[in-house]
C-alpha cells in the first residue's frame, strides 16, 4: 500500500484562504485540484497535515475536502478508507473537515 503525506503549509501555502480562484491562488479549489485530488488518484492513502496555520476557513475546507465528493467523483466511503487529516493544536479544524465530507456525502450527523 502506498502512502503520501501532504504538508499544506510547506507544499501549498503558508496562508491558505478562500474557496475559489477569485479569492486568490491559495484557495480550496486550487488545493484540491492541483494537489489533493491528484495525490488521492496516485496513492492508496493520503494524509493531510494541517499544522503550521491555525485559521483555516470553512470555505477553504469545504471546497478542498467536500469538493472531493462534489467535484472529483470520490465517494464518502473511499475518503473514509483512503484519506486522513490532522491538526495538532486546533482539533476543531479536523471536526470541520469531517463535517464538510459528511455533508458532501449526504451523511447526517
């Protein structure tokens, strides 16, 4: 099984922000399309390390993670098995990602 870790701050942006490219280059859509989705297609398991930035917005996280289901064709079940994510200091970021994936997958909490 092949694994890959994405370090958002080191590999994408020190200040990820916004949903769409109109919000700037460091938006959730660009993160998903240019880094996250391609790595999920290439590797069996992808872990996203969100450490190093504490102000991820809901729009960024929704577009980046929920967009995997809405825009990229991944299923909720696939993401449960093949995607993990962590933020050491701000656990609410992890909860928000889970919420956005669940919402995109039609899972009620």
